[in-house]
């Protein structure tokens, strides 16, 4: 009943609107048709067309869109679209809105591939119509991130279109849109067919290489994976399309694709791939890591291909292309971008930004250790590279003395460890500069040491307060443990023999365990108290944050953890001696003695491990695993 009532209402509305035709039509007149197109209600639209045949090609929105423009925006309105195309004249498919966009532009924006196929089957010339923004439907699909639509439109967009969609400004716009959307495999395929796009610069000065350099997450160095995710990432095999060769010049023919080639160096057994495919279907995390690894491989292949093509341009143009990309790579810490560009263009190591900062100065300012570690590859050229001075007469050591950007500083837990990391950076950079640069003044008359002190005043104060708060809270716990275990040593479990004063359980094994663990707990708790008191009464100079203060806190926390553990062992032994005689079930409740130890470990152990790793570990500065023996020329 509700459906027939609604249908009756629509018929009345259509008749009323039909009577208004003679008086003129406005947007409200076409409102029932607009609603029918949105709902995919073909019967309602057909009755409207019966009353007003011109409505098939009428502009029914304020942006001068036809009913076909509205309908293709819905992927579920395929039946509506197919019936509408039957009553529309062929030339009406090329009608545009006020932005000169056809219905195919709209289908591309909304990713409606089925609608696009219907439109192109009626008019194969639709993919070649440009809008006011100088974009084809192909560009619109890439802009709105519809990969399936992009792949389809690439097959139906002819290369005979003028201007060519794959050359000059339209071509580089398409390539950059593909890179923006993360369609690296499609971009790579387009590049192999049109290699000139690698060296094409947009009117705004952007290139495909500079666009991909803005996307750290597309590379392994920009991924934040935990241990288990890294393990799965390294194990999962890839199966992707690989290209047999790269074009070597603008006039070269595109290479043929060989589908099914593995990215792995060795040929993986078919059974292995089947196993991983099953795992990917069962475990979403594995599928996500597979997709991430595939994206990384495609991005790396695209960067490699772009660099290979840019080599064939002249020096001035190639520098215009790789310079913004390598500076962005150094700023964002994309080691892979910097590595590939330096392999192709060794002289790119001398690239400078607007403030005359070189790559390593940029890496130091942004605390990108993976880029700074490249210095170790330069050998005898190291001091030559680090001689650069920026527009404010700052050396690389001055820049190391500046406070790290907040987003990099906050990667380290706590103000104390942040200060330690800043000192580590300063000391490491100091190794690479010449002796004169250690005391050289900048344009403000400040040496690197003066810059460091001034920039880190606030962080030192925060670090001092952090150390004192941690020491105070831990001292209370350590004193409490020392009091408990000292009392337990005097009043032994079970009491003493009245004749000779020896403990009653003196000859039993649990008593020996109790005595040893209680003694160790008292010793470790007392030691931790002394270490925490030493922290409260020590000085808080800059240099102390590097080793002295962390060492004291590590010793205090380790002894506090041991005191808790030994105290619970002593408690369990005492309970077993007193209440566990011929009652083996008493062992079960004693398992709860592990809870305090586990709770302390879960709360304090991560901080302790991070501090030990930061103080005694290999650190963030190391020699790269691979060397390409770059030739540094100026």
C-alpha cells in the first residue's frame, strides 16, 4: 500500500509539473526527475519523459548537469543508465555541465566502471573529451583514486587525441596523479610506454620523482612495524608483474611485460605461494603486510625507472628534476630515494636547499640518522662534504646543537632520554667536523656549544625533574621492601628452638631458599635506595645526561626489580614451610606471587630496556650494510 501510494503521489507530481511546462521550467520543475535518477527509479523517470520528452537532454541542476550526469554517480543504477541510454540520442552523450564535464567524467570521479563501459560502448570518443581544467576522464579517475577505472580508461583512451594525454603537461599531470594515489604499478607501466614523462616538469615545477619523494610510507624506511610484523614482512613472498627491460631513450619501444615473475631472487616453489595465499585469506594482518610490501617494491621500481630515464637528459635539466626529490628524501628520511638518486647522479650529494643546507645538514636538522649514516660511506671525502656553511654561517655542528623538531624528539620516551639522544647526535656530528669548526662562530657570534646550551635549557630542566620524580617514587618502594625483608630476617618463619635459639626449619631446603632470597632482596633493595638517593643529590649538567645519570638510574631500577623478585621468592618459601606440610595444593596459590613481579616488569621494564639499549646498545649511528662506492665530484 505504501509503495502504490508513493507511486500515485509521483504521478500526481509529474502531472502537476507537466502543466507548468507552458509557464516555463526551472530547477524545481526537474526535482522529481532528479530524485528518480538518484534512486535509480526508471519507471518514475520514464513517466516524466512521457510528459516532457525534452527532459532527456535537459539541464536539471544548477551546474547544468543532465539526468545522465546524476545517474552515473550511483554504482547501483546500472539498469537505470542502460534504459536511459536507449532513449537518449547519440550526440546527447557528449553534453557537458558548466565545467565542460561529460557523464563519463562523472563516472570516472565516482569509480562507476560499469556505467563507463556502457557510455564508451555507445560513444567511443567520450574518453577523449577535455574539461575546463584540461583533464580527461582518465585524469579524473586518477585524481579520485579509482584504480580499476584508471586501468579501464587507459585501454580506451586513444593516443591519437590532441593534445596527447600522455605527453607534456597532460602527461605529467596524469603521472603525478597516479603517484599521488599510490598506483605505482600503473605509473610504472605508463612510464615504460612513455619514458619522456620521467623528465617532464609540470608548470608548478613538480616532477614524478619529487611527488613520490613526499610519500615516506611508500618505502620500507617509512614503515613503523614491530618485531613480529617485520618478521612476517621479510618472509612473505611477492608475486607481481615485472618488466624485462627498461627503455633507454625517449624513442625506445616499450618493453614487453612478463606476468607472474617473482620479485624474490630465487624461484619460490608453487606450494609455498599457495600456502601464503591461504594464510593471507585467513589472517588479515598477513594480507595487509603483503600489500604493504608489494607497494614498497612497486615504489622502488618506479623510482629506479625514473632515475634511469632522467640520466638521458642534460645536466641542467636532470639537476632540476633530482634536486627537489633528494632534498625531500633527506628531510623526510626516505633513505631509498636518496640512495637511488646518488647511485644515478653522484654529484647530487652537493645539492643545497634555499638556505644553503646540504643533504647531511638537512639530515642533522631533522634528526634522520639513516641519511646521516651515509657519511660513513664517503671515506676520505667526509671532511670535504661537512665543510658547507648555510646562509647564517651555521656549520653542521651548529645545526646539531639546535633542538630537534618536536615530531622527532617525541619518538624517544621521557625528557631524560630525549636529552641523551640530543647529546648523542651532537657528539656523533662532532667526530666528522674539522677542529676549527668546533669553535667556529655563526652570524650571531655563537659557537656550536653555545647554541646547544641555549637550545636545550628547557629540556635539561624537564630531564632533571623527570629523574628526580622517578628516583623519589622508586625510593619509597625500595625502602618499603628493605623494611619488610629486614623484619623477616629477624622473625624467621616457624620461630626458633627454645633450647639453642636456632630456627625450627633450619635443616629444611625451603628455609635455605628463604634465607638466601631474603638476604639478596635486602642487599638489592638497599643498593637501589643508595642509587636513587645519589640521583637526588647529584648535579644535572649537560654531559651527565649522556652516561652518568642513565647509569645510576639503570642500576637503581635493576636492583629494585631484583629486590621485588627475591622478596616474593622469600615469601613463597616461608608460606610453604609454615602451611605446606603434606599439603601440595599450597603451591597453587603461591603462583600469585608472580603477579607483583610481572606487574612491575610490564610497567617499568620497557623503560629500563629502552634506557639500557640507548646507553649501552649499538646506537642509531652505524655503517650502512651496502656500499656503492660513490664518486664524489664537485
